[in-house]
């Protein structure tokens, strides 16, 4: 469930910080309807990915950032 996923993701970003774990936190925020926070987190993740040269993540990060700004969950969660 969304609230449990968010709690786990928040703990994970503290205990094992990474771009992927921060992205997971943004997904969980969006899953519980906290789209503004999800967009803020995702924008920071996208900027960090760009600075780190992680072009492999940029497309997905940008796509989900756009979804959060529209009040929609992460693409892979849409319709579930």
C-alpha cells in the first residue's frame, strides 16, 4: 500500500542514499497523492542524474516529473 511504501522509501533514502532510491521516494509520494512533493524530489533527482552524467536515467526521470506536475502517478503505476 502507498503509505507503507512511502515510509519504506523515506527510510531507504536516509540509510542508503542513491539516485534510484530518491526516485523511488518520488514515486511513493506520487502514489499517495503528494504530487507537488514528488515533483520537487524528482526535479532534484533529475538534476543530480544530469550532473552525474546518468543519461540512461534522464528519459524516465523527465517523463515521471511531467506526470507528477500533472497530478498523475509514475508511469509504471498508472492504471493500477
